[in-house]
């Protein structure tokens, strides 16, 4: 059974860069049929897709976050990462890492991490 | 990006009743639509993909329909564990978006 686990800071200062890592277990990040992505959810609000990446390096971003987000993959560690720069209070949210089924129309997310709550405060 | 509009925002029903949730896309998206269920403090769970195909392990009381711009999630005979928030999601030109969600609450 594939499992995803986020790791990273719970508190970030305004203007700093958030760095999160997702470790994949029970499956290979090099599986050609999947994309690996990040989705966030502000407290009490809905879901917002940040972007996703294929192990080959092919990456897609939410246009609203594209200038601040960088997603990368490390196949040797079976991990992928998110860097989000110039953090503000509006970026406070639970950040989920996720597996997208690239072989299915619409790329649905069939596996989610448990989520990590990140607060932006000085 | 393709905007998804879900309605109603809240649905108040009793156990045993049928829930009908709507998701409308701002432009045609074929059947590139998925539905998720989210309970408080938990990650979302995939229910339906490709508009009408149940994900692994999802009970038959959950069904999806629609294509193009109008989609429906139907939950027949609501069980107590079905009261939650439901989101639709699409992918168009490799950009994903989610609807704003429908909360199904106990009446």
C-alpha cells in the first residue's frame, strides 16, 4: 500500500521560503503512470492545487502560484519537494502531498499524505 | 483555468435520504471529473473518477454522472458516516482545479 508523508517546518516567517518534502513508501516514485503533487487547504476553506511533477521532471503549476512555487523530485530518495517563496499569512494552510493517477482521465488523486499545518507568522 | 461551481453549498438531510450534489464546469471538460469526500481533520478520499467510475473500495451507494459541463454525485440512502464535505476536481490542459465544496449535514 502506497503511503505519503510530509515533512517540514510548521512555522514560517513572512517573506521566507517554505520547504516541504514528501516521502513515498510502498511504491516507486519512478512509476510512469503517476504524477506527484501538492495541494493545500487554508483553515476552514476549500482545496487548492499547487502543482505536480512526473519523475522525468515534467512539471505543471497552478498559474496563480507559478511565480513562487518550485516542485522537484529525487528518485534516489523516493521523495519530492515543494518550495514556496515570499510566504504571507494568506499561505497559512494544511499542505498535502498527493499521488495523481496520470493514466486516468482528469488525473485524480488516489493517495494523500496526512497533511501538515503550516502557519506564517513573525 | 476551468472554474468549477458546486451547489448547493450546504445540504441538510436525514440518514436514509438521497443526496444529490451538483458540479458545473465553466467550459466542457469531457468526463475529466473526480469527486472526493473529506471529513474533519482528515485528508480527502477519492470516491469517483472519470465522472462515473467508483474508486477502489467505494460503496455502490455513491454514483456519479454527467459529461461536458454538468456533473452530479448521488449518494443513495445516506449512512451516518456519509455526512462530510464533498469536492469535485477537474484537469484541463494539465491544470487542475477544485470546486468550492458541498457540505452534507445531518438535518
